[in-house]
């Protein structure tokens, strides 16, 4: 077997193997059962006492969401103030300037909603102070907030009839102290052993192999990279993200980071089964998600390893596949794997340039984000799938004449309306935003193609660049086709609002559905109940998701990625 393929297979097996014990551990944490991490209780009590929080106070779904939204509003103000004043703050040895209000708005919202879309380069766009107290802080907060929301949904699913879904603050603190923080310490230490910097010195002057002198940025890289991957955040400390030799120095560091991206999202799916004592349901959902991811990995590896037909026509050998935009240290297959892993989750980090990949690879990356349910971000990925479960239950019930129920609760018009709005919001924001950007390019001369404008590419790929940017924003992903000049007033604010709408409305809708169902009378299973923990129902949810994505996004892909594929294969 090709050694690159062997590396991919081993990484996938490692992800699956680690997800099971971690999922079991996560379920125990949220259920309050005894675990090895109970030594953190004194610290947690101190946090609760300092915040005036009673961790045992139960919240209904409305108070739960109110707490979640108020927390985000507070940290938005915090982030904006620090980013627009970072020039005067400490820990700025390189003298980096403050961000403009528009760029600060985009940056603050992006990191707050677990997206980490960056319209700046990490080396000079922020300081060490804001790297720690905005970027890294928000990476913990946004990830733990998503995990807390999922914990509330899990509690509502596990109860037969209840008006409360747990305590948001308790779930959030436990997510940080028992899951994110310990895992970040382990991953950060492993990265340091591979040569990832961890310090507060300014830029270092080095002499290159060509004899030129170059200034190389340093800083607390290992600490930020560990939580950026584990929390499916993805923001790059350096502008080149995880293709930078200091952010991802070796093949082992590449494996560690790639596996870290999928670890918690995969474990959270299994945690649902352990928490609700419905392992068969969790295995079914896990299987559907894994099948979708593996399909994307196979397609992208095939596309990248067979090379670019344009170069074949020029007689250029491509023994290692299409190597444009890829790191020789990692190889074509590793970049293809990473491209699916990072877009199947809401991570967005890269170890190669997505814009340089083959058109169908780019299409798969965008479809992962446009579907936004294959493991997804920590917590919210499963919740997005939960939306389609509700839709599939209702549709299946109508098709076969069974009562539309999920876990003993009737799915009625109110839940269906919320689920429909959540499902349709995603394509609406992406397609409307892309159409608006195309309109401005055509009808306003100040937005020109070429130097000083938005696009470095015209035609099919130019449309792909704009589509990818809004897709990445709406999916809270953060990666991009970097031919796009995105640090402009339009892109900063347009993407910022896409981030807000597609983060908060789905979470509000999904928690509301869970809360409404939890309040209903529990109905024991009977011969008329639709089974939701079977392979047949798993296939049904996959088909519903595929149809929604195909109907919504096929036309725009036909004009961008698919058209580009056929144009280079003529």
C-alpha cells in the first residue's frame, strides 16, 4: 500500500478508537458521575463562587438560551475594546497596530462564534495580548458554549417529561475544566516536543539557505494551536495556518493536529448514546456521519493524487499528484484528508491551500460546510443533525403512516416550523450573500477584478472564491479560497452578519425544539411508533440531508466547481 494512504488509514483508525472512551467520559462528566478528573472540583467551586452561580439551579430552555446569548453579548464588547486598542496594550514586542472597527467587528464575531475566519495575518494582525485574551480565550469560550448547549439538549432527550434542561453555567465550566483544558495541555505538550514555539519573545532574525536575513515571528503558539484544533476553532497563529513550519513542524505534529480536530466532535455523538442510554441511536448517527466523511476523503484523495490534467497536457510529470498549494513534508493524501476533516467539522485550519486543490475537491469541501452536519463543531455539529432528525421523523411518519415521534415525544407543527427555518436559513444566507457579492462586482466599478479588488481569479473559480467565503462563514468554519481579497468593508461586515445569523439562530432553534419536546408527555413505544435507531432511519436522514443540500446548492456548483472541473478536463 502507498505509504501516504497508510498514513491516512492509520489516522482515521486512531480517531475512531479514541472517540469511544472519550464519548463515555464526556457523558459521565455531564451526568455528574465519578471520574478521574474529580480533583478539579475545588477549582470549579471557586469559579462558581466568584461568579455568584448556583450550579445546581435548573434552567428551563428559555433561561438557558437567555444566559447563552447574554454571555456572548458581554464577550463581544470585551473583544471589540481590546482589538481596537491593542496597540497600547502590553505584550506587543513587535509593535503591531490596532485593528480598524470593521476588521475588529469581523474578528471578534468570528472567534466568538467558533469560526475563526481571519481577514488578517496572525503574525501582524494581532498582538500577543489579544492572541491570549481574545483569540485563545474565545476559543475556549465558544467551544464550551457549544458543548454546553448540546449537554442541555442531551439532558432534555434523556428525561421522560421535564420543564428544565440543566444549568448552562455548570455545563460550560465542566466543558472547560474537565474536557477542553486537560486535552489542550496534553496536545500542547506534544506539539512543543515537535518544535512548536511557546514563549513571549519578539520576532527572531534568521539567515535563510539563500543567505538572506528574515524576521520570523514567535510567541505562545503551542497553547493556541492545541485549543484551536480541539475546540474546532481553527484560527491560524500564523497567516499560513497549519501549513506553516512553526505551527505544524513535522508529520507527527500533523497527525496530532488532524486527529485533534475530529476527536471531540466524534466523541460527542457517542456521548449522546451513553447519556441517554440509547447507544444504538448514537451508533446509527455516528455511522452515517462517518460514511459521509469517508466518502469525501476517498473523493479528495483520488482527485489530488491523480494530478492536474492541464499539467499532463504540458508533459509535466506528476508522480506525487497535484502538489500545487501542498506541503512536501506531508504529501498529497495528507492534505486531502485534512481538507475533509477540517470542513466536515467547523474547524477551518489548513495544512495546504484549498484554493489550489482540484475543482471537485473544492466542491467536496464546500458541500461538507453546506451540509454542516457531518460531526461538525464541538456540540453544534450533532445539534445540526438533530434538526434533520426532526425533519426525517416527520417526513417518514407521513410516508409510512406512523406517528411522528422521537424518543417518546410527538413531533408536531411547532417543532417542524422551527426545524424548517433552521434548515433553510443556512442555504439562504450562503446563496443570498454570494448573489449580492456578484451583483456588486458587476454593477459597481469600485469593486473590480484584479489588483486592488476582490478577486484574483475570474470565471468559474472567481465565483467559487465568493461562494466559499460565505459558505465558510455560515458554517462557522473559517477556511477560505485565498484568492479573495476579503479585508474590505463589505466582506468584514457581510461575513460578520452571516456568522451571527448562522451561529445563534440554529442554536436557539435547536435548544427550543429540545425544550418543547422535553415538556411533552412521554409516550411508550408501541407497534405504531417509528423506530429511529435503525439503519433504515439512518439512511432516511442521510437522504433528507442530501436532498436539501442538492436542491439548494447544485445550481451554484454547476456554475463554479463543476464547470471548472469540465473546463480543465477538456
